[in-house]
């Protein structure tokens, strides 16, 4: 390379290096290094001491993946017994650096680059560009930083520099100094500085101040209950596939519209049992979602129906009510069954006929039970009358049993003289009070 071309290249590198560095992403951190440099010439015919000089200045900018690009300028004074004169040393380089970062404060790195070195003697050169002392130089080395704080650290590096032109020497250059980090840090590499990044440890988007929105629903992941599924703000970032207003992540039936009471599941028949658990989803009921059986169809379920094979009103627990006129007939019959004083015998053809009519009525209402109440007049002692009334009721009950009526459908009780129909002060009233009365009930 001619001297003129070397000088032009040197000035070109000096002029474009700052521009090139400034063209990098402005959010990535700069690193400025200031220190001393130590030069040691490595040629057999040259003997020199370790030469310490100042300054050594470098500036670099982080690119990505541990790589940085930068430039360095150094000055020194080289002396030695085998040198004809002292040499003024200058170097200007561009380099690429790869840092191995970790949790330790010690961060090693490798670097390599290309630039120019000048070993200038004290002989005055003529011409506008006296560049005969400038040599192209390639180099490679290793180094490490020791962090003292987030911004400042100690830097040590060593590089072998191959300057193989005339008036140049192969040499080692060692640098010791301070490293200063400038600009903002971007720990997650998303292009947003840590000081402005709401999620500095996770790459994110500028519109969300550095936080990620993985599912693209406009809700940042840290506020999104379903960060991997696009949803709506109303559902806290979760989808609502069936549109029932209940987010899929808490909806037990995410593909079928339902209600909050049913945890997102439908209840088609409105019986309070979700269709998923309802054995009869289209028919309301309390029996696993089904209606209770009602064999006689009277609206009273069999479990509550005391006459489940015969229709009857709810008020009578599903059993038919005996019409009022029938009850009047029964009690008219009862008034016709009279007894002699102090007697419990059923006597007379008229009485027998009445009892046969009662048997027919019982056959019309097969589910009924007949309650037979015995009564007395006020003649005699009260205790005696009570026992007598029971005997009269049992006497009629026994007669009906003899006629073929099931004894389980009959019940006899004595009322004594407590419920007279007529006045006991005359013989006619007392005769009418010696009687039986009938009441019905259904099983």
C-alpha cells in the first residue's frame, strides 16, 4: 500500500468510525474504556522494555447476542537499547467483540479487528502526508471486565498485533483501565430501555411499554388471565367461545351457552340441574333432573301420593275426597244404627240393611278407610259409657268384617257421652245419642 493511500485510509477510518457507531440502535448501551496501554515489540532483532503509555481510549456499542462493535485509539512511547531512536507509537483500530456474560461480576470476552499502527521515529518527514510510518495491522485478543457497579468496571485485555510492513513491528498491546457503560440498558433486547420498560426481563412491544402480548389481544401477558389465547378486556384477556358472558377458563361448558348459576352450562328445562348432569334435560324435575313418577296422573308424585293408583287432589295428598253428600249419607246411616240402653248388640233388620249399604259405599272407594265412632247417652257413669261406646263401634266393625270388608280398612274408636246429638234430658234424645258415626280417610 502506498504511503498516500495509507494516509487517506487512516483519515477515512477516523472520519467514518463515529458515524458508523452512531448508526447503531440508540437504545443499545455504549461502553467507553479509558486506560493505559503497554507495548512489547516481538521481533528477534529488537530488544525493548515494556513501554507504558497513555491514553488508550475505546468506544463500543452492543449489537446483539453478545456481540459489540467499536473502535480504539492508543498512544505510547517506545524505547529500547537496540533501537536507533525512540519511537512514537499510535494505533487506530476497529474491532468486533464477543462477550461471555453470566451471573458473575467477571465477564470475559474475545475480540479481533483491523486498523493501523504507526512507529514514528524522530526524523522529520517531508510532504503533505508523511505516512511512511503507518502500517496496516490485524489483531486478536482476549480480555475481561470486573464490574464495580452497574455502570463502572475494571477492564484488562491483551492482543497480538500483526503489523508486517516496513518500519512496523509485530507486537503485543496490553490495556488496563476503567470501563464505563453509557446510555440506557436493554436487558431483554426488545429495543426499549430498561428505565422505560415496564417488563425489563421479557421482550415486549413498544405500544405496551416493553411488555409482551403473546396472543395479540391487546392485553399484556402479566394482566392477561389467558396469555396464550386471544380474549377480550371484559373477560380479563380470555376467550368466551359460547358468548354467554363467562370466560372459557372458568366455564364448565365452554362450547354451550349457559348461566353463571350453572357455572357456564345450560339448564334447558330450568329445573336447577345443568343439562350436563340432567337425566331429563328437556323436562323439569327434582329426581336427577327428571320429574317424580305420578302413576295416577293427579299431579301428586307417587312418593307423596297416599293413593298413588287413584287420582286425588294435592290438598288430600293425592287421594280422592268423598263427596259431601256421601258423608251425609254415611252419617244418616249411622244415625239409624241405634242400641238399647247399656247394650252393644247390633239389632234389627233396618240396622243390618244400613250396614250392608255402608259395605257398598266402601266398595265404590277401594282406597278408603272407614273410621267408626261409638257414642252413648249420659245414663250411667262416664267411664262405663266410654267402654260401652268402644264396644258399640267394635260391634259394627265386626259385622262389616263378617260381610267381607278387609279389617285393615276399618278402625273403631269410642267417644263415650262426650258428643251428644240431642238433649239427654228426655228419653227420645237419649235414644238418639246411643249411636255410631262414620268418617272416611284414604291410604
